[in-house]
């Protein structure tokens, strides 16, 4: 009997506590949410978390920090004129243009400078061709000069041949 009566007292105290928590805000007292917020603020006062990493700016004129890799996807369609081009913008920009020896199309196994999709060795642009129904790849050009390579702001991919499409991913690391 004693055990049952003790349980009844515990239940009554809990019911009273819940009733006070519900009624207190209605009577002008602090809500449970306010009490928790106050306690958390007290515990965090004068505390500082670990230092964060500086972020990369994606401002239109920002420069990609050395050693960071920029990646993306591309798709190109050759129409009735038998020529197709795709402009790949680098935002943020590279610090310098890339010459013809630093741009690569990978349609087969990876290489040392283009070890796989999403990666490129420092100073290289890698165009990973996932699929293509176009007969001829014409190159990766610097859109500012028209010559082979890449501009610090982007690259232009070209294919020629009968109608078709090509697609894949790209990566560049300054």
C-alpha cells in the first residue's frame, strides 16, 4: 500500500509542476522557452568557438586561391552547322591564364595531371568527357584570344562533326 501511495504523491507533484509550467506564462511569468534561452545565453556568455577557415569569395571579380579546385559540369550539342562550342566560366577567376600545355581533354584513363573527375593538378584544367556522339574534338580555347589554352575567366570547348552531343565534368586548380 505504501508503494502505491508514494507513486500517487510523485504523480501529483509532476502534475502540479506541469500545470505551473503551462499556467505560468499566462499569469505573466516566464515561459519554458524563455527560461531555456536565458540559461543557454548564461552558459555561452564570454565563450568563443574555434577559429573558422576563411571562405572563398564568389564575387564576380574574386580570384580562386592557389591550391583550391573549382569544378563543374558541361554539355555541348553540335547542330546543323556541324560546329558546337561550350563556354565554361571560372568563378572565382584564376590568377593567370593557362597555356595550351595546361589544358587537357580526358576521354580515357586518368593521367598524372588529371587523376579523375573533380580533380586537377595545380596549374591545370581537366575536361573529363563522360560521353560523346560527336566525331571530332576541336580543342579547348582561350575565349579572349581564340588560341589554345584557357583564360583566367574561363575556357571554350569545341567539337565539329555531324549533329550530336558531348557531356562530362571539368576541374581546374590554379
